[in-house]
């Protein structure tokens, strides 16, 4: 991640800013562009851009699972749920992903208090990431 590439963008209309923020994640040539709002004046060296909203598509959910509880439990492991959608057997979850940590490929969920079930994640609009370390921002060859 290139830390020196910081830009200040000023929007005249709040609605345009909202569209930009809601449309995240934004990619340029498969690289993630991180955005945040500046509420007050801050030193350039104090700016920390390390997260972006991402949609996770959750693999087939068994009928035994309460989908809302499952999405909430998954969201907690990412620090909270921004939005969720349930459509039949598939679920989507919008989370705020810390891009400095390795991507999670899924989680084990305890079923009937003794059997574990693997729930896989599929990230939507995933930028360039390393299959070796699982982090966003570089490839294995880098």
C-alpha cells in the first residue's frame, strides 16, 4: 500500500459525497482506493486509511441456521454489520474490512452443539490481494 498517495477531495454537494461513500469499495486497475471523511483538520501524518466496506456473499446456509443470527455472528468477527440481505439460501453481508489484516476465507459454525460446519465467504469487488499472506494491496510475486 502506498501511504504517500493522499489526496483531499472537496465536494460541493453532500449528496455527491454520499454517493461516493455508498459506492465503496472503489478500485483502480484492481487496486483499492480508500476513502474517509475528514470531520476536522488533521495532520497528514495522522491520517490512517485502513478499512473499506465490502460485501461478503455467504455460502449456502443450511436450513438449521437462523440466517439473521448467523449473519450477526459473522459480522461481529469483522467488527460489525453495516447491512445485510437474505435471499433464499444465499446471504450477503456488508462489513467494514480492515485491509491490513489477512482476508478470512470463512468460519466454522457450531451446529447442534457438537458438529462444526464450514461457512465460506466470497468477497465482492475484491481488489488485488496476495494468495500467500491473504492481504490486500500486493500479489504473491510482489
